[in-house]
């Protein structure tokens, strides 16, 4: 049987747009200070003034020509860019938030099905839009024009039938372009893309794939589902999905629910830490599964306890970074429970776990060394 017989079917009826602002932070600074137009602008603390420390948040396209990019040590920009061209600007996130809000106001003229991924990036489901007379590509053109005329910033758009292809389209269009990938064009488009263009395939996985002779989307297909699964386990399955342009994940509105959880009432009460922890583990796994299904990550875990006397408390723990990892959720919830031994002694009548501060998750890099 062909690989596609083992993979889910795409929903070709959807119309998804991915918006990505072009070098957003740097572009905002250049807009506000025209003297920067001929400079290589790097958004970071000047490492020469901070003991050599600092990380690049973003860089404009002039700086990128020197190989300077996001997450690079700022001192590397000093080494690569001529001093007369290089300008460091400390990030001003309050300003970037304000401009991002203005971009979102433009997006909401088209649809309220907007999933914010970052200040400069969002998905829109325009299967049913507020401007039904416009095609998805016309909607992208309309937003791009509004952003340019009203905010004096450039943006790039990808339009397709799922989030994965829409994101690939916006990357392909950069800067200040639009790409439409139709169901008919998707196979050929994916076949010719280098694996480094596939969202979610990180550098370590790229290196391993190249060792195996896999360099393009077509190579991924030819390598085959069986070999991808045996070599990369769970990650291999997602590579196969993407090689065939399959992505069923929904656009989750950022205005949607702010928390997600599960709780249970016990009769008789629970008097054992082991028993309570077993329930915690199951709850955390279910919450994580639902987050993954909705394309969300959580920034905080909340434990809810009620004893047989109906005393009720909630305890919260902020996560170091947003996650949908069930093991992390369980570890945090267990630590919160361990701090409330009197509830176990009195008997737990109600136990609950919820994930809060929800936000849309980015494509996660595939980790070769993750247990599957």
C-alpha cells in the first residue's frame, strides 16, 4: 500500500492565510527613524557596552546579508558588519506591542478567526470571512496594502488550505510578497523545497536527514513512511505528513478560552498520595492531549483541591516557558500537591488540574533525541 493510505486526508475546503511581518522590530525602528534606512540595524543591546553580552532579537535585511540573524550572539554582528554600517537598537517591546495591536485590528477587519503566534506572526481562517466577495488571495492583498498604507510597514502572506502550507508560502514570498499554494500546485511546490524550508525540522534533524540522502521534499516522500518512522519515531510521522502537505490543525482564535482543565469529585475521599498522584498523572496527560489537539501551549498550571470538609484551595505555578508537555505538567502539579499534605490527611474530595495563560503554539522543532 502507498504511504498516503496510512495518512489522514487533507481538508481542501479550508482557506488559511499566514501573515508574517518583515523583520518586524527592525522595520518599526527604521520607520520611526528614517536615518536608519542605509544602516544594518540589529535589535539587541550593544555588546560593546554590556561586557560582550547580548542576543539578537532580529535584524533588518541589510544586516542579514552579512549573515546576522535572530538568536545569534550580538558580538557576532560586531565581527561581521562594518562599524560604519552597524547600528544596535535595544528592543522596545512596549512599542512593538502597540504596533502589533494595530496590525491585528487590520486582520480583524477580515475575520475574527485569528491565531496569534507572535507579535509579528498570525494565522487567519478565511473560509468564511467578513468580506465574502474577496478571494483569499485578494484578502491577503487587501491586508498587505492596509498595513503598508496605514502603518508604513511591509508584510508577507502565504495562502493555502492549511496552516503548514500557508506558513511555507509566506516564507517563500519574503519580503513583501504573497504566495498562493493550491491543492493542485502543492505536490510540485513541496517536492522542490529544501528540507530546511520545512517548519519544524531543526538543524540537528536536517543534518541527520542529509546524511541519509534526504535533501528535498521529494526525497522525504521517496525515503518513505516506514523508514521515517523507524529512524525518527514520532517525528518521522510528522515529516511524512508535511512531505504530503497534510496539516489538519485548526486556527485557534486568540480570543478563545483562557484555560483548560479537568477535575473529579471522589466519594469516598482519597487519603493516599500515591492514589492522588495517579489521578494527577492522568489529568495532566488529558489536558496536554487537548492542548496539542487545539494547537495551544500553557504558561501556568493550576491545582485545585477540596477536602471532606469542603475547604477548597487553588495553587498556581508559572512555567519557565509555555508548554504542552504532560510530564512537565505532572511534575509541577505533583510539587504543588506535595506542599498541601493536610488535604490528603483530611481526605481529598475534589482534585483538579488546569492549564492557563493559553496561547497558540509555534511549530515545534523536531528533536531527534526525544523518546517516542
